C-alpha cells in the first residue's frame, strides 16, 4: 500500500506517468524489492531526484551522507546487522532523539526495530541507498573491530612514544597486540574487498584509510591520529624498513597470509605535512595466470594478437597508462608460448607474479641492474623470448630492438595514450625510425574499465543526443546500452571486477614506410584505422553495447585522442 502511495505521489508531482507507474508496479511484482529500486533500474526516475521530491512532499529532510560528518560513537548505537537489514545509519544524537538516515523513512517496522534496539526516539531523514551502503561499509565493516583496537591503545602513551627520537619506543609500540591486530585487520579487509592497494594517509587530526578497488580509490575508515606512529612502525618492521627514518621516502616488502591466501606486499612511504603516507600494493601469490582468451579481446582481435605472439624474431609493445593491465597482458602472452623448448627471460620492476619455466630478473639499480644493463646481460644468456618490464630510455629501447632483429621475440611496455603513440615515443627517445620499422610487428593499446554487475545492471535505449555525442548518429535502428544500478552483490557500486579494452595496430608495409618517413602519430593512427584498426573508444562502445560495461566508464577511461 505504501508503494502505491509513493508511486501516486510521483505521478501527481509529474515525475512519472500513470502508464510508467503501472509498468513499474508490474515489474516490482515480478522481481520483488523496493519500488524506488525498480524505478531506478528501469531508468524512469533516478534515486536522488525521487528522494528529494518525496522529502519535500513528506516534510522529511534529505541528507547528503558523502558530505556528512558522522561521530563513530553514534554509529555504534545501531548494530551492523540491523543497519544493513533496515538500510539505515545513525548520524546524530540530541538527548533522547536519534537522527537516522534511511532509504525508506516510511518503513515503520524498521523504525520500531531501531527504537527498541537503541531505546531512543527515532527522527528519520532520507538518503540514497548508495550513500547509506557506503556509509555502513565505511563505519561498520572495520569499525566494530576498530573500536576494540582503539580502546586497547592508550592515547597518551602512543603520543609520547611517537615523540621519542630513538627507535626503541617505536618498536615497543609496534609490537603491542592492538597495533598488530589493527594492521592485520586493514589487510584482511582489503582482501575481502578485492583491493589492489591500501592507502594510509595522515591528516591533521585523523588517519584516513582508502582502498583501490577496480581501479578507483574508496574511503574505508578514519582512525585517531595517535595510532599513526604505531601503525607505521609496525608496517616498517614487517617490510624491513628503518622505523626511525621519517624524512625520506622508503620502499620495502613483506609476505602475509590472509584467508588461506598468500600475499606479496610492496610498501612505500612518503613524508607529508602531517606525517608519512603509506601505500601497500597487494599481489596475491600463486594466482592462476590469466589466459589470453580471458583478457577481454574480441575474437577477431584475439586471433590477430595470437598470430603476433607466435611469430619469432619480432618486437611487440603493449601501451597504456599505469594500472591499465599491460603486465597482465604480457604475462598471458608469455604463458601462451611457454614451453620446455624455449628459454624465456624477463627483467621487471617489480616482479609482480612468479611464472613457471621463466627466468625472472628483478631490477636493482643499487647493484647496477637497470633495464639497459640487465637486458645486455640477458642477450648473452641464449634467450628465445625476452620481456622488458618497461622501455624507459633510448639505451633500453635500442638494445631491445637489436635483440628482436637478431633472432629474439621481445615484449615490452610503454606509457602512451594509444597504440600509434608508441612509435612517436620511441623516436623521441632517439631510436632511429628505420630500426623501429624493421623490428616492430605490432602494438596493443589497452585500458581497463569497470565491469557492470550482472545481477543489477539495467538496459536502456540510447537517446539521439547520446548517439550523436558518441559519434553513432548514423547507426540504423535502436541502440541498447546498460547502466550501473547497485545491489548487495556489488555493494551498491553497480560494478564488480574489470574488463580489458584493446586496440591492435599491426605494422603493414604502408605503416612501415610512414614510420621511416617520420610521419606523425595522428597520421599513423588514421592510416591504421583505414586498414581496419578499431580505436579504444570504438572497442569500448562495443563492450558497452554487449552489457559488459557502461558508456560512462568508456568515456572515463578513453581520452579525446580516440574520438
């Protein structure tokens, strides 16, 4: 009955037609769930517009939780299980009144449950489901354990230890059980959330902890500033770093087991205004190597790329920004050709995953092992296949190209915006164009886009304006895309995992002549497209039309150079 009342209010307010409401109610009967979620999935009314409208009609304030400051002590008044079940989070207390942000402030059963649990009078306000779930994740997922840990660390003792000049007091604090638990909790939660990186950032009064999940940073929690010294000292000890040195950046590594998995953790510190910022890169050991067919290449691109990697005596480049999956692509390429008959040697910074039957050399500049010096040593080791983690200078590029010209299959990566830009980058490094034209067989440009959650994604027909913006105005018939919705399976993010987007530039005779003639990367790109290359933007839109990702993601990860 409540849903019909809300629906009728939306109709009377001009946000829905009677026909749309009838369709939404039928869909709700079929799939279940809240009417608001159904309207959002059908693209009829976005959640923010709906709650702002209902808030005005019902006299219930709307709160933006992304901008609200929530007292941790207030959060503990409602247990996590109840908060998740009722989609509610407490945000303020005034005497006997508890202000609670709710997805559905008309749900009297939820309000009664919260009133009985807290013993307080409930003042409901309305917020979007996505904001409420994010707030619950931020304040509860690690908050309950956090409160226990914080109580175990005396603030005055921690502050006094942090001011000590010598390392002994820091070591003692780092060995305290609460600090050890805190570190373990942070890494355990990162594992649960599929985080690739953990950022620990000191501010003036708090420590902010963020996880990078599916390529984007997300706030996880804030903790008292007095924990920073013990937390950083504990991590430095684990990574065999100097705990007394806070003035210069440091790098280290350690191994840790979490939930039956083993992680190789790379740690770096950076002095900032309010203390050392710490970043942990989590690399799961023993992870099954991704197969080429699992990277996200369309069937025709996969066939082209497999032909490239099966050719001997050539140079293959993979390009893209940091974090775009270049190393994973090269590892999958090596796995495709790996056999007992081949001597495969890599030089990497760092070695991200251990590969069977592959001789992996870590970069060690302090010992004189750079990409260039390591590569010179590798070519004397009778290799069949060489992988150079990254082309950073002219010397490395020249040695790699000569290795390809003298009978080796060479893989490497470059940081460029697209495949055609790789040639210009090599020329800028001082490599002779005729050497590039003679050795380079193909360049794969790539990006990683967040993958839509299949449990909640919703299709919609693209409007003429959107098609025009995407350069698809002349496409016949209707075009369906999918939007992110959000559900418990994806923690209301609307996305779960990532998918690769690729463009493949194979070096034809005409392209080789253009390289020797020192044509610009834009001209090379135009010629490659005339010869059949699909751009990153075009490939991405194909993925969006297939429901793998959203148009918004493609516009986020591809740049103007693809347009």
